[in-house]
């Protein structure tokens, strides 16, 4: 699900060209990261170790990732897990904000401008856009989410959604 905040929803052609180039660059980067991660995860069979490795690689290789981490459902509470970036909220108020929205809908949510998202939880006021991807266990049950924040508006696209969903599958490979 995309939460669009542009007034007419359609950028001008020059902007579209620039966006297309950005998407091509992103594809290349994600492709390289995916290859690196698919080799790294094989070094252990431990889900937590793999999750931490995924966060570290993504956070340091993607320059627009301002906060990168997992929130997991622990005793019904959306609780922070492996992450990199500024100190974050440890527990997110139930059914509020972007992480709960993605978890409850069980689909990836992309928010172009977090200030336009009703109920958005601002753990850090520098965040301006966000993507949240449901995280499934071996049996396909959604047990948490991957959350990435950017300090720039409109940082995330279908390309991020596609690759982050694919990268999460490496945890229980
Ligand atoms: N913005 C999230 C909260 C987590 S922080 O971004 C790290 C939300 O609205 O659920």
C-alpha cells in the first residue's frame, strides 16, 4: 500500500526521468546487497544472527536509510529488535502508526510523508518517509515487521518494497 501525498499524484516528466534513474541505481544496489546477504546468512542457522546481519548491511549500504530495524510481536506487544540508527521507541502503542498498520493488513506499507500519516509514531523527529514490510516465520506466519525510515520525503518506492520483501526471506532460508 502506498500512502501518496503529492497533490495531483503525478510528477512532471523531468521528475519522472530522474525518478527512473534513481530506480535503476536502486535496483543495482539491491542486487549487489542481495547477493552479499545470501552468502552471509549461510554462516549461521540462527534467525536472530541473520536478522542482525541483514540490518547492519542494509543500514550501511543504503545511504538514505536513517533508521533500519525489526519490530517483533512479543506477548502481543510490538517490541523493538535488532536495529541501527538513533535510539527508537521500545514498544509501539497497539494498533497505532505505520508498523501496526503493515502488521494488521499483512502488507507492505510505503509512506511518502510520515507527517501526513494519521497516527504515525515519531520515535525521531528527523524521519520524513518510511517503509514497513511484514516479516514472516518459516511457517509463513507474520511475526513482526521490518521498518526503515528516511530523513527525506518520498525515499521509498515499489523497488524498495520488492527487494526488502525478498531479503526478509533469507532469514528462514
Ligand atoms: N514510525 C513507526 C515507529 C517506529 S520508528 O519509526 C523507529 C510507526 O509509526 O509505527
